């Protein structure tokens, strides 16, 4: 059956179209309203917020690290300066896939996989957001050109010109000036995040570390306009940084070199002081190392060689080396005996070659097994007679002995600006009870009287104890900085002077020390032969390993590194001291035979002029233009 044809309703279709048009128009108007409202909200209500946000995206504040202060020796010779260098840095937040960027850098610069590992380690170290991290230092011109050509492949990577610490004197001042290194994560947590913005290195040891705040300075900044890729378009505002302060050290490079030459490559330490000021004139620890290796990052292999060396070049023997002081402390023990009244300068002790405590059969041997007969204080110091000082220590007792040695700086830090210094050990009755849980024995007091036993001291402490004898008890704490930006360092915690009941006791001990060098039976008279000035000194030989009762020391049966240490302390001119020297030669065996000549060479270098005559300021003949002309 045929279906009827449907007649189209034009009126209905027209109404539907009109409804759709109206709905569409209303929707368009509504959307337009929403858009206008949104634009009004963003551009009017939130204008300040978005304008600031936009400005922050366009304008960035970049830190300007300050120029680090320079370090000079007392004569103006530069021992630490800043050298221009180009480094490669990466900002992780701007580099996208920074791991891939590192791969590109290794490929472009033709580096090794080991370098890639080092770069990744540096990128993972603690840092501040959007702070560039230096990953490669000391770029060559060819490397800079390669980076420039491939810059499009390295977003967030840039070549930066900066000043890098440099030590022109190399190993000469490595243990005193110290060195700088990269800031590690532990240091990053304690440093001022503002003042160290843009700074990647910090003082690690020595003067570089102790005076870090003074050397570092104050950070500056600049506001720069950048494009969408972070490239700087122009500088809007700049605040210059305040450079670090320059430091002049009391060290003298000529005396430093003379001390190193006198040691002759042997393991040991030398420290020379001015007793009137406490200034350190020379400070040598051998063997040494090149501090420049640490500035931009030392290789694993190079560091392992230094760290694992049996000679320990990284170890500062002057400040951290702990050695039995041996007979070098006998002058201080003599002062203790005189001041406490247990002996007088004329008191005599008979020496048969040994000493025995009452009711004990143990013999405490003198180094001279045949004995020196009757000895008084002057002879005891001159001959370094152990028997006399055994007896003196017994009369003093451990309590008084420990107390007096503490006044001379033993068992405590004595320096003003050397944070690495060890306090050493001056034992006492209380110390042994607390650490060993044992009572103190009388025999232990005896061996302390000759600088053996539990007692340990650094070469710096021995030099200071000797300086107190030379300076008649006046304390001037040793320090390396002579001036900081023209101002002298201040001792905020001065140590009390040693005041004796009879000040003439200083002269009595001084005379005994002169007899060591110039007396007919002085133990170090050979070292003073031909000297144009009087020297007061004291030798010391410290045991490394103990020997049995009744046995004699036989060097042929002892390994080289188990042989006795050789020590010597002295000052000159003896009547008006201008220099104090302490020398320790590891396993040198003889203080008078090995260490004393080193002291003499150092004193000659300081007190004598180039013509070999005593300098006028130290008592030599005044210079005369007429005489000079005739000599020439």
C-alpha cells in the first residue's frame, strides 16, 4: 500500500530555527560576558599581582660574588691571589633534561666517562634553586669555542668568567695559609645563604679557613632583564660587592725557605717565633703538598696518593703532631723547681748514672750511663742530666708539676688564629683516674720530669714554652696574621703571664741554656761553633718505642720509623731574644746532633745580613756608606 506524502511544516521549521538562533546568541553573549569578566578580573582586580609576576619573569636578581682578599707575607710577597679563569656552569632548572645535557657536554668536549661521573656528582650536591653549578674549570680556548658552536644543544649551560684562588708559592705555605675548596653540603647548611650566593668555594684549612669571614667580603647583586630563554638583555640596577680584606702574615718567605733547606727534605717540623710579639716568622711541616690541586677539585687518584702516603704530606706536624717533648721541657721544669722552692740554683744532686726512688729497686737511667757526679741546676741543664730532673720531679710531685707545665702552655691550645691546633696532653692525677681508672704512680712523675711518659706536645707548644723562658714569663700568643686590612689582630682571651716570686730565676735558667750551646761540656756546643751571637738552647731526644730495663738503645736493631725523634728549642740573642725556634726531626735520633744544626741555620738566616755579619738591629756593627764604598 502506498504511504501518503508528508507535507512540510514551514512555520514549525521557522520557529525551530529562530529558537536555535536565540539560544546561540544568548550563549555567545554569555561567553562574551564570562570572557570580559575574566579579563576584568585579571587585568583590573589582579593587575598588581600579575604585573609583579610578569616583572619577575622578565627581571632577575643575580648575585655578584665579592673578590676574595689577598694574602701576603710580611715583606709584601703574594702568597695567595686570585687568577682569572673560565668555567662551565649549568642551571638545572633551565636545562630541561640535565642528564642529556651532560652527555652532550662529554661528547662535545671529548671527555672521559670518569669526567661524566664527576659532573653528575657535582650537579647532585646541595645547592640553591636556580643557582648555576660549576662543573668544569680551567676551560681552554678550544673548549670555549666548542661550547659556543653547540650552545643550541645546551640550554642552561654557559661559560662563565670568574676569579679562582691561586697560590703562587706552591707548597711553601700549604700548612699555614691552607687552601680553598668547593663548598660541600654540610657547609652549605651553615653558611649565610645571601652572602654566599654565587660563591662556590670556601677556605678549608689554615688562614683561609680561620679568617674566612674577613677574606670573603660582602656579596653584591644586579637586576637584569632577560628574554623568554633566560638570556640577559640589559642590566637595570647594580649594587657592587664589598671585596674581602687583605691579610698580611707575619711569615717571612726567605726564612721559610731557609727552614725548609735546613730540614733537608727530612720529615719534621719547624716553627720560629718573635717572642716579643708572638708573630710566627716561619712554619714548616715536611713533606708538604701543592694547595693549588684542591682549589678547583683534586682528582681521586691524586688525592689518594696524598692521603695514603706513608710520609703524610697532608698532616700539619707543627699544629697537630703530638710528640713526647723529651728534655726540651727541662728549662720549664727548672723554673717550676726554683719558683716552688724545692731547689735553689746551688742545690746539688749526685748522679751515679741512674736514680732510684726510696724503697724501690727500679733504676731510672741517665742518658750518660757513667754519671756526671755532683750536678747543680746550671750543670743539669747544660748536660741535660736526667738524674737531676728525676729528683726534681719527685720533689715537685705530679700536682705541682702539672700545674706549672700548664702555665707554660702544655696541654692547651696556645695559638691565636690556628684552629687546627691540637691541645696536646699534660697528664695529671685526675686525668689518669678519669681516663685509665688507675692511681698515679711516683715513677710516672719522674719520667714526666724529662718529657717522657704520657706527656705529648706539638712543636708550636714547645716553641711557645721556650718563648716564655726567653720573654721572662710574658705571654704573647703565637699568631700568623700580622695585620688584617691594616689592623692588628686582637687577643680577646689573653693567657695570664707567669709571675715568679723571684724574677731572677729566669736569668738562672737562661744561663743554663746558654751553657748548652757555649759551655765546655754543653750537649750542643758543636752547633754553636763560630756563632756571632749567644744562643740559649735545649736539646731533646724523644723515644718512639720503649726499651727494656737495663738495655741500651741500638739503632741497628730498630726500624727507621721507630727510631727516636730529634728535638731542639732555642732563642737568640740570648741576652735580648729576637727569635725563638723549635725543631722536630722525625726519627732523627739526636737532638743535639741533628736538630740543633737546623736551629742554628735558621737563626743565622734571620740574624745575619747577606755579608754574613750580624745585622745592626740585632747588635751588629752599624752600616756605614764610607765603609761600604771602600769594600766595594
